[in-house]
């Protein structure tokens, strides 16, 4: 494989447009670029999570997800291309089911938090939800691969389960929402 990028600062985006993989140029404010940026941000949060001390199985799962997110980014960069297929979704579902088996049943809503790795995973989950919403906006205007929508939906579920898994692997308990807790009154 040759060099993909020989020049980083091209100056071609200085007027608010960017190039897609098919050679077309779009506004940086377009729905397509919005979701591409959010998928990139999600991948970066996963990179931060991978900087933590994680069990090898979770490390491999998250690394595979990062590669899949690059596939999704490539798909979004080339309108009309479909790289994400049902096998990507099935892989997430399989991992989700396996991890969820070892977790205690949910009795209350979980607050984002716990050890740093779980908190970062919750951030990644919320960015994934945002990327999913942005992909829905794009799908309202253009044709998108339905498997990509399902992938992001399932991925956010898996990230929630991974965050729970990371908490249970410590001696901390999952932070739970207390619907009866009153906020302190400021004087």
C-alpha cells in the first residue's frame, strides 16, 4: 500500500468545505461531516479508554470496534458505499450477551461514573448515542446504510455493558440513581 496522505496541511478546507472520498466537496457544516466527526470523536474516546489497564478480552473487543469505526468512517466518506454489514452487528450482540451474563440484574438506573475506565466508557457511550442521532439526521436527507444505524445503536448498548463490567471488576459498587435524593439548598 502506498502513502495515503503525503501532505497534511492542504489548505483546501480554508473556505469551509472538505473533500469526500469520492472527490466531491461538501460544507463542513453538512450532516455527513457532522456524523463523521462524531464517529471520529467516539473512536478517540475509545483510544483514551484503551490507555487504561483493561482485561485483554475487553482490549481486543475495543480495538476491533475502533477498526469497525474506521470502516464506518470510510463508508460515510464515500456516499453510496456500504461497509458495515450484519456480521458487524452480530459480533457486537454476541459480545454484549456474553458480558451481560456475568453482570447483576439492573434494579435502578446507573449513573455514569465508577472507576476512570468505566467513566470514560460512559463518555464514549454518550458520544456514540450522539453519533447515532446525527446519522438519523443524515438518513432523513440522504440514503444511508441501515446496518450503520443498527451498528451504532448496538454499540452504545455494548459500551453501557462494558462500563458496568469495568465497575464490577473493581471493589467499587455501581453508582445508582436515587430518585428520592434532594439537591442541597443553596443559601
